[in-house]
């Protein structure tokens, strides 16, 4: 059972949302790399799905390249994302 105490650690209720906009941390864009690997059909299907979801166009991805493994291809998407 929880027993309140006047001694011990206190949790802060302060958050960035309570700061005026000029004092909030500035959102920064950082690079991120997405890698797809699998059969050519699976890679192309996933690229199309991500396009339908509005995430990236098929031309944003690199051309699928064989990895040297049987029936395996790789495609890469590099983009910048906002980190808060």
C-alpha cells in the first residue's frame, strides 16, 4: 500500500510544453536510412506499400541491387526526419 511521505525524492512536474515557444528546444532534422532486403518482388511490394501510405515515392528509393545471395535484393532510402 502506498503511504505518502514528506521526505524522499520529489518528481518534477515541469515540462517543455510550459516553456514559452522561444525557450523550447528547436526541432532538428537528422538523417535516417531505411534498408529493405528480400526477394525482388518483396522489396518492390514494400516500396509500393510505403508509397500508398504516403511515406516515400518509389523514386526516393535506390534501384534494387542483388546482394550476392540467392534471390535477395537490397534497396535503400535516405531521408531527413525531425527529432524533437
